[in-house]
C-alpha cells in the first residue's frame, strides 16, 4: 500500500519531513520579527568603537 500511495501522489515521507524542517525555523523568525521591529532600543556607534543601546 505504501508503494501505491507514493506512485499515486508522488510525495514521499522524506519530502514532507524536509518541508517541515525548513518551515519550523522560518515560522520562528517570522513570529519574532514584529517584536524586534517594535522595540525601542536604538543602537549608537561610539567614537571609541562598539555600539551602545539606548
């Protein structure tokens, strides 16, 4: 039956697993992006080098 399913739909379990493996980090980044954009932390470049956040 497993062979019939693969021949009928052309999608293997490995293909589904690969799609899930890529989608989980993408969803995590997309969920964090609005919170990062809304933060009021402003980086300032110091003359001695480095960044300070205000």
